[in-house]
C-alpha cells in the first residue's frame, strides 16, 4: 500500500515515542479515547505509523505553551510519520489537513514544525506541476543560461499612476531589466485600476519587444477572489503578458491551482505572510514541505528571501530554500527561486559563493529604483555584480572595476 510521509521537528516533556504516537493517532483513525468501530482491521488500513525517531537535544524551558510538568526537561526530535494514501487520495487540501491540521493543538507538544514531506510516485500522473518552471520562465524572459534573471519591484508599493508606472517600466527596459513586478500590496487601487495599468505597461513592453526582440516579463498582481483573478488573468493574456503574480497564502491552494491549470502565464508565487507560518523555530512549516505543496498546485516561481535580507530569515534557511526549488519533485522540473528582500548587488557574491548557481531570479526594489545613478544605473550595477561574482572577483575588485556597482557600494554598502 502506498503511503504519504511527513517529517516533523518536535519538542515534548513526555517520552518522544509516546508523543509521536499521539500525533499519529490524532491525525488518522484515533482520538483521545477508544471508540466503537475502531477495529484492528480499520487501524491496519487507515492508521498512521511512526516510522522513524531521531533524538536531538534536551532543553530546560519549553518553546511553546503546553503541558509543563514540574522538574522535567523537554526533549527535541525529528520524527517521520506516514499515512496510507487511501486516507486522502489525491485531495491536496485533505492532505494539508492531515499533515498540518490539529496536530499543532496537541498539548503533548511544546514545539512542532512540519519540515518536509514525501509523496508516492503516482502523484506524477495526477498533478502536472508547473507549466513553465525554472527553465520555461527564463526562456519567456529571454534569459540565457549562465546568468540570473535580474528583476525589480515597482516602488512606492502603492500610489503610482499607470502612466508613471509605465514610464518607469520603459526606463527599466531600456536599461536591460529582465523582470518587473507589482508589489504584493498593489492589486487595483483608486488611481491605478488593474486593466488600465496592464494596458499602459504592456504597450511599453510590446513596443520594446517589437523594436529589440526582447520581451520584458512583468508580473501583474492578479490576486483577488476567483472571479476577479480569472478576469485579471484574461486581461494579462489578451494584452500579450507572460506572467501573473498571486499572493498564494491569501488565495489558497485550490484557487492557485485553478489559475496554474490554465497554463498560459508563468505564475509568480508571492508568499507574503511567510513569517506567520515559519518564523518560530518550533512552530509552523519549513520551506521544503511548503514548496512541494505549491509545486503540486503548479506555481512556477517561488519567493525564498535572500542572503542578508531585510527580514528575520537566516542565510542558511535561504540557501536551503534555493536548493529546495532546484530539487526535482515527482517528475516536475525545478521551479524558479525568487531571491529578494533588501537585496542589492552586494549580496550577489555571497549568494553565488554559497549556492554556485545562477538559476534564479535576483530582485532588488530599492537596490535598483534608489540607485544614485537612477534605475538605469541600478540595473547595470546588478548585472555587473553577478558577472563579477561568477568570474571570481571580490566585491572590492568589482567596485573598483565598474562605475555603477561602485556607486551602489557607496550608497548601500
């Protein structure tokens, strides 16, 4: 019988084996007390199993509220639990409820975090996954192997008119940008209705493509209810766009999959709200599990923060997320890791040193828009930084060699 498996980081004041067994029972055929109908035959077919336990350290203080018996220590472990595929079939919301549901409420745990999942190979036949993925998205943007996609975010996040935004996109296109996106806060505002913004921006992008052969990828934020998103999706396709952005945590798995299944646009998955899901080291979900859930929906591009980012996430976590995006999953190609959040050219050196890859979208908002030589200088500075990093130059050597990057070091470094 095929099985689904999940890995958890746990903390408990009780014997780890007992706490893990409670988790397995709560999330399958058991409850807090034996009930009629819970036969041996039923449990054999539908009960979850604790497959592995790897003991880690013990601590004197709990990570979260829960049962805290006096004079005890709190044991931490990595555990693997599996479920029969028959429990959920190919219903991903049901899968999420199984591996990420009421288990967080169990009083036996003072820490519990979903770290990764394993799914049977038969999922390959049920879920297409990303329509474009890493390779297809880079091809849509006209980016060849050996360098990252260079992108930016329209700033200020909200308040700009469609005309101003389109003029900024024109400037960025002329400077050699590959990718531009709406901020996640910008959908359709009083002074920038969605359809008007698409029309103005795509006129610039289409004219630039006709003249140069390069079509800049713009990620229009189509987030909304399902009817709104589908109408916005159609607006982008009709205008000749190649990408749509969705705030995936706000929309939910089923809505995102509905859009991805249409297959005409590369879907840029913005994970705003990520800190709520991940920031505590022993609560929520880690990126490898999170990433797989959205890859099943068909998302092509996934945010991963960046090295020395403006948020709380550690560099080690960012590197793990980039590798997770590049790891093949149920036969689907890699998805494009979107490196962002307080980035400028200076972090390119450490990013390349730690990942040894250019298969990513490297985005800088203020790092481009606020460059001392203007957005044109910002785009050139990022290109120079990555060319230098790949060539083995140090940051200091690159700053001495390239005017635009040198000026960004003076401002941001």
